[in-house]
C-alpha cells in the first residue's frame, strides 16, 4: 500500500519585478513606440511631467507632421534629418530621402504576441524571444539558432521551443530557408498532397524549368498527379514573413546616426525625439506635508507614483546609454563598413558586442530590436550588422561576413561583361581568387537570397 508524504525541496528561481519587466521592455522599444509609452505613462502617473529643458510640448514630438507646414528638413528635431555642425552639406536632404525607410507591424511583433499566450516558463519565453529576434523579413533564421542561444542551453530545450514557434501564424516561419519553410507548411496542413514534400525536397528546379514529365518518370507516376502536387505547392508561400510588408506604413526614425568626417567617424543619439521627463516638484513637496501622516493611503499613493516615475526616467536613461554603447561597439567592429560601404561588413555576433559592452547577449538582442542606424550608405536595422563569418579572409586579412560575400557576389555578377553567363561554380571560383572559399551550393543559396536568377534564366 502506497503512503503519501510531504517532502520539502529547495530550488533557486529568478522572479522579475514589474519594474524590471518595464526596464527590459523599454530596451526593445523603437523611438515611435517609446514616445507612445511615455505619453501613456504621463497620462497615468501624475508625478511625471515634461521637463522645460526643450521648451516644447509633447505634441511637438508626436504631432509635428500634422500641425506645421514649413520645410521639415530645416527643422533640427525632424525624425530623419539631424543637423550636425560638422556635417552639413548640400546633399543632406537628398541623401536622407534616398535612405528613408518605413516600418509596419513586424513579423517579430506578430510572433511575440503569440508567444505571450503560450504556457511556457520564463526561461522558455526568453529563449523564444531570442529565436524570434533572429528571424529576417522572410521569417528565416539569420544565424543558426544553435549559435545564438545562451551557452549551456540543452539542444532538446531549443528544439522544443523552436517547434512551438514553428506552429505559429504564418505557417512556415522559423525555417532555415524557403525549402524548409515549404516542408513545414506541408507538415502543418492535413490536406497536403502526398507527393508535395518529395517534390519540394528534390525537384523544385525541375518545376521551375517545367520538366513535369521527368519528375513523373522518376517518381513512377503520371504527369496529372505531378501537376496536382505542383498546383498544391503553388498555394504555399515560400517567404511567409513577407505578408507583413503590405501593412499600414510607419516611417522609421533612426535611433542613431553614424557618419564619416574626413577619415574618422562620429556618432549621435537621436535624443531630440525622446521627451525629457522629470518628477513634478509639487508631488515632491507634498511628501514633506506633515498632515499626510494621518492619511497613510494618500502618502503611499504619492510615494508609489514618485517611485514609478523615477524608475521610468532611469529606465529610459539606461536604454539610451546602452544604445550608445552598442553604437560605439559597432563603430569599433564595423569601422570599414561605415567608411567604405556594405561590401566591407565584417563577421560579428551578439556575443562579441555583449562582451565589449559588458552585458548579456539577450540585452544586445533586445536593444537591437526594431532600431535603425542612419549612415552615409543608407538606413540599416541594427541587426543588419550581425552576420556570420564564411571561410576565407579579405585582402586586409580580416574575416569576411555572409553579407559582405553577398555584396561581392552582386558586384561580380553585375560587373561581368563576358558572352557566357556566369555559373554558380564560376562565381565560386572567382570568389576563391579573392580569398573567399564557399561551395557552389552556398553560392546558389546566397544568389537566391539576393533575388538573382540562375545563369539559365539570367539575360
């Protein structure tokens, strides 16, 4: 007969306070969302007030586009054009217009909302956030998830959380490439054609060239069956994350500006777009009122309001300070990029910057989320600067990034003037001559990511 016993166990568990959650949340907010969050806090907390330092109302930060008719590019507080005493030239307006971006509801935001609804532990939610932040606009992994997770994380835990995210809408996200995405969509669809996965795995190039008879012969079936499978495959979306591109437009406000002056670089935080907050002195004076000693509830309310206000101010300062440190680290690691352009982008990981800034990798992931840097080469998301290394080195002996290799490939293909089209193997050979060793299959993968057709279809 079994007996029941009470057993006491000890375990360590990290619990975050609401204020700590707020600080972590503010790290991830881009400027537009931070402005909205500050407005909400001002309306909620009477202890907060806008500082007179800028002599501007909150509406001047959020509604200037609706209330003014003058030339925005001459307004030093405009979201995109930042006046710099040492960097003013006649091409500034034109350069900003060419580099301007807009942001809709991102795939990451859509997935993050679904993640919050899952019955997962805090650790799993952290891991899920890291996986989601690693996805590009197509919904594919920027870096191998095994390389970005915290050291010591069990592979089984990664696979379990990844499987949960792959079940989210839209179907096919969190895949390595479009082939894996199509296979995931087949797995999630109970009405999937029985031959679809086999055709996706081995015969996509045949479909592109219209060789249905060859597929039918090799799979020992008829052309009509293959046509049905192909028709089903055509209903799938090879780039599931792209469906968010048509959402309502929100123009991007760069958080940092990095520009070159002669042969050096300068950086500026776009703090003009962030209201300066302070604590209402009336509230502070009320704390000294001796009559409040008899009204404990009122005193507690005032204390909590001041405490929350101070925490918000400190959290915003920490966000801006961390962002500046990350910008300084990017200048150190990507110095050649900021001087010479995308072809010189170096291999860089979240871990490299985290060690430089002396914070955890997840902090770098959060501060990089949905934030942009304005450069002389355009406006780029901060995550653009994190990319894997490939085999080989550039002429100056430094590691070459995946993005840098793509730019070199584009340069080779667009600059080729021969009569015979460049095959993927030939491109691989030309890269090898430049000290970059990648296989033909990798060339094909990068070429597709650049939306460049194969030599068979290129004109």
